[in-house]
C-alpha cells in the first residue's frame, strides 16, 4: 500500500510541477519540508492526529508555511491532510525524488566508509564520479565501521569495492590457496 501511495502522490506532484515548470523549486521546498518535519516531530504527529479537524490542520499549515512554501506546495500538503495521507509524506517525497532524479539525469551513489566523510572528501568523490559517469552526482554517505577503511561505492547497478575488509578477504583467500 505504501508503494502505491508513494507512486500516486509523488507522481501527481511531479506532473503538476512539470506542467508549471517548477520541478526544481518544488523539490527544494519538499526537501525543506521533510527536513523540518524530521526536526519537528511533534508537528507531524499533530497533523496526523484524528483529534484535530481537517480544517484546523489546514489552517495550521497555511499559517506556518505562508512565507516559506509556494501555494502549490501548501495546497499539496492540504490534499495530503484531506486524504489522510500526511503520515506518508516521507514516502511520497521519495516517490517525487525518484522521478526528479530520473528527469534531471542524476546519479545516486551510495558510498560506504568506516567513518563519516568530510565535505571536501564528498566533493572530490562527486567530481570523480561525475567525470566517470558524465552525470550530476548525489552522494549518500553510509557509515559502516566493519569495512575498516577505504570506500565501497554503489551506483547505477555497479559496485566499486575499495574497502580494506574486502582486500583482507582477498589476501586471506590467497593465503589459503598458497598453503593448500
């Protein structure tokens, strides 16, 4: 059910934004909204609760976001409230983002490292991956101490494993073969 909601509402907003030629600004606004709701969990809970009427929730949204979001985005949030889909706003954002990434021809790279990468490291990696792929690159840094060091890059169905843990495994297997 969540996948259907994500697709239907994400696609509806994307198509409306495309028709109005505001795909980028709606993406930026939606991302800001998601970040705000992640920080202000009580607001999301308030908008989801059945104890507050739909009209009161819409008034809260109008008042809170009047100078921060476009009418298109505010109306979309109101539709989600009306259709009782505000609880799915994060999934719906992911549906919009999937279409946005395809439309903008952006390469999403999941980069696993033993510790969080610095902005400088991320920027250097973006440049290198952009040169290789001839696309704009967005990096999701995943921290996993078990790789010990190095990087594991997953993008566009390909994996580049430069982790220390995989190199140790290769050495271990090589030593086993030598001993046998």
